[in-house]
C-alpha cells in the first residue's frame, strides 16, 4: 500500500514539472521533492572513469558531487559500493568517516546532511542519487527514500531506455573526455595503472582545491608536469 502511495506521489510530481526539462532533470527534481531535500544530483557509473553527473537541481548539489569525486570517498561512493542507502551528517561534532571529503566541502562551508541512494537497473548498478539538506535539524522522507531506492532505476530505463540514456550521457561527454585523455597521458608517461592515474589526478585536485576536470585540463594542455605534478609558474 505504501509503495502505491509513493508511486502515485512520484507520478504526480513528475506530471507537475516543466515538460521542457529533460527526463533526467525531471526525475532528479522529483527525487529532491520526494525526499523533502534542498537539492539533489544523479551520478552514473559512480566509481569509474565513466563517472558522470547527469543531472543536478542546484549549484550546491553539483559541488557536493564534485567534492566527492575529488576526495574519492563519501556517502555516494559508499552507497555505490554497498548498494545500501547512506546517511551522513556533516554538522556532527564527531565528524564523518570521510576526512578528505570534509576538507573539500569546507571550501563551501557545507554543514548539512546528505542521503545517498543507489540506483539499480536491469540487474546492474547504474548510479547514485545524492540529496542534501542545509542543516542537521532537517530530515529526509524515509518512505520516499525506500521507494526511490528500489524504483528509480527501473523507472529511468522504462521512461528513457538505454539508447536515450546513452544520449544523455554523451551530450556533455567532451568534458569527461578530458579526464580520459589526462588519465591516458599519465598511464603512458608514468607507466602506471588507470586506477593509479585517476588517484593522482584526484590527489592533485584535492591538494590544490580544484575540480578533477580542471586538473585534467592542465595535464592535457601541458602546464602540469607529469613527473612531479608541479604547476608551471609555481
């Protein structure tokens, strides 16, 4: 009964949104509203070179995903790894298990809560919906979270299909191609694995307060030394 209530609510929200928005944008916004969150983002292929944030409802939602990508850790990664919902309170005095992520998020003074929901589709782990609120006193809608975690993946595939999803992912692929190119350059020049190359890019982004894309662009342009990671002009 509860799932039917949540399904009707989800459909009602989807139907109320601007039809000019893409399907993924509407799903992301609907997820935010269902959870009574202040923002949300959907990221696919979470812990791989194909990782891509396909939709976000606010600049803060985007920055939270960028911070997790740079840190290489966080509730989104945990949800992708365990296939379970992960809750995190970034205002707690005891902190979170992710010190590097806390450092990255301190740059924009985030002190709210985060809920990460794994998205499965057709037996494959597709990605993660990461929602946030702005203070520790805010709570997420538990019933909606349970529904979205189990239903969002099949709904995505049912509404847009694999071909349309691929089109969504490749629409802004040029930016991700820079990360692929930089990783390939590091693999070739330093004779290291793809995982190690990505870790080096993340490490430099973390150390310099940059995004992964910014660091990758420096590598591709040649103004970031590949042997000692010193920036020209430093």
